[in-house]
C-alpha cells in the first residue's frame, strides 16, 4: 500500500515538475542566490518545556537542540493564540489575535451553530505574499483556517502552488485520524495516511516533502511550510512500538514522548535532504509551535514530562504555558551560532520578517515587526505590548464566563482576565514566571492600562462577539441525556 501511494504521488509530482521546467524555459530563470529559501517548521501543541534545549530532561530532541546551537533561540516568543485555528491565522496573516478574523477553533452564529471560520479573501497569506515575490510555495499538513466545504479557502487557493492538506473526521466521508485523507492541490481522495505504513504521521509528511523537493525548480527560491502533527493528542496510533518502550511509562505518555522524538528525527531527515540538494546554506529555517502543551489523546498528562516547564497553563489558556512557545531560527552566515535572545515577539512578526528578508514591502494588514535586524545582530525595534483575545468552543456545553479570554504583556507585566466582567489579574514575569502571585491590587494604574487595551485595541469579527455569550442550553442538554 505504501509503495503504491508513493508511486502515484511521485508520478503526479513529476508531471507537475515537467510543467514547471517548461514554464521556466520560456520565462527565464531566477538567480536562486539572490533570495534565500524559507523552511518553516510548525509543531502541533508542543509545549515550551518539551525540547532538550528548553530544559526537557527525558524526551530526546537532538536535532532541534543542535539547530538551536547553530542559530538563535528565543525565550520570550509567543504563539498567535492558545489553540490551532486562531494561532495559525495570526502567523499566516501577520495580524495579531485581537484584530484577526479567527479567534477560536470555531465561531458561533445566530442559529446556534458552531462552525469553522475561514480567513477572509482580502487578507493576504504568507504564501500569497511570497508567491507574488517570485517564490515557489509549498504547504504540507494541517491548514485549519478554512471552510472545509469551500475549496477556495484551502491552502492551494490561498497562495500555495503546491499543497497537501489533511481533512478531519466527519468531513468528506468520516475518515478517522489514524487513517486520514489528504488532498493534493484540492483534489479529493488524492492520498491517504495509514498509520501501519509509517513510524508516525510526520514521517509520512516528510516523505511528501522529499517528493516535492525532487521535482522542484532549483533555479527559483522557495517557501516550504511543514505543518507537522506531533505531539497533537488525536494521533493515537503510531507504528513505532519500540521507542521508549523500556521505560515502563503509561501508554499515553510513551506515545507522547515517541511522537516528539520522531518529529525531531523527521526534521533531521529533512535537513539532510536540503543538504543533499545543496540548498541548506541558502535557507532560513524557522521552528516553532502553534500553542502550549495539551491534555488530549486518551490520558496524557503534561505534568508527566513537565511539558510547560515553570509556566502556568496549557493549551487554551492565556497564561504563559498556553501561549509562550519554543522558537528557533537558523540561517547560516547570517545568524551568530548559539545566540540566545530574550526579545519579546509573536507569530505576527513572521510576515514582516519574511517580507524584509525577501526585499519586499510588508503587507499593510500586518501589525507585526520584522525580526531581521535582531537575527543579524543589529538594533531591533520592540513591541509596545502584545495582546491576545480567545473564544472557547461550546458544542453542547455551557461555557465558563462566556468562554471569552484576554491577556496582554507590557514589558515584564502580564495581565489576564477570563470573562469581561472578571477582575484582571496582574503578574510580574521577571519575579513570577509561573504567574502565582497576583499583584493587581498593588498596581492599579497598570491594570487600568491593560483593561483599556482589552477594550480598545481590538476589532469586531463575525462568530466571535466581544465578551463571548451566554446561551440557553436546557433544550440541548435534555436532548443529550
């Protein structure tokens, strides 16, 4: 089965590659050395403390640890939001969460429906920006910012001229997570992931990247966006049965650790592939996570491996553990090896950074800041503040305080409130990284400043009303009984 899938997939790529080469012969060639390639590596629900270079002592991640030694490691970098969809929306558009179209995994609409909200057509994506700049653009993996029933919102039609995108259970025939449909360039039934054929889903996706790279036009720069799977909890089966099997851990914890180490292994394979192709030295490499660690997947406990380190909170929290994430950038000859930075940045900064790296103007929609000066060891402009706005999803359940959450960071100060009628908590991150000592009563002026940002530094967007909402769940709860 595995060989047949790869044969069909490779044939499709070869045909696409031939078309690219034909187009190049008539349109002229671009000097690949004039602009760097960009390799963007995104983990799914990887916590701040789950890499060796960020303090993890049990789970092995030698490749990413080595990448940090070769480049720059960020200690104060933040995801766009606390769950998948709104976080990815921020990094793909450069628009921070309180102004972004997407502020939760699903939005709520007037007929009491929760449904996926897609990026707007007039919001430029990272792929569209770089494609317009002459880049080949490829996306492989979890997109999660689309309407599943509208192909025009999928990666292939949002700036990625090559895209392999998974779909979800209950969509298009109810394919399960462990045997999942992937669409090639918007075509249904293109290729399936069968867990018995691969060590993990990330090996499967890395192989798809290999096949793409082998047929790519090497005369043009490219963006390869690898939206990996580990360690998201819903991949409950992997074929690797040996890794950490001798530790005697509970099965969900062995699975969790194995997925992270296997992700590290696949990134190593991908970097070796770049080296074989002669592209590694001219590639800007970015690794990060979409949010903090999870409790999903049939019994995994983030405390088992100290997945958030000293930070409070996990996925869906706007405390540090839910949004502060690993961030590693490597770029040979541009970034001083072994650099450690405490710069406070966020996912909205990717868009303007890549724009400056490629010599184009950053889209006006972005409120991020280019990090290129920092990467090159030059003076770096700082954010006045970073803020987040998030909406929990309520499928048949009452949401606490409307499911609405906000937080803001100003210098070393962190403000958090869960519900617009709740008191704002205040923490001094320099003295209290774990956010255990609420000092709001001692700093009324700082709290007032944060509450003003909560109210004014935002925009309205369909499906995510300010403050959330309180619904009548009686009929629904009766039905569920």
